[in-house]
C-alpha cells in the first residue's frame, strides 16, 4: 500500500499523514518551566531530581 492510497482511504492527504503534531505542554509543565528558567543548569537539574524524588516518595 502506498502513502497516497492510504491517504485516499483515510480521506486525508500525504502531507497531513506526514505532519508531526507536537502536543501542547500542560499548564503544570509551563509553571515548572517558569520556575526552572531562572536557575542555573546545575540548580535546575537538582530541582528536577528533588521533584522526582518527592513524587516517588508520595506515590508509595
């Protein structure tokens, strides 16, 4: 089956089938991105490790 045939079957175009859709970040991700933006790379990495650790602890 060719891409053109698949597009026709799906009522789409080849371009639409090949488009990459990047999901929008969640509001929580945007908030955390804002918090991390003012930190050095080292401090941002530390903050991310701590958040991961806290989440793992709370999930128990």
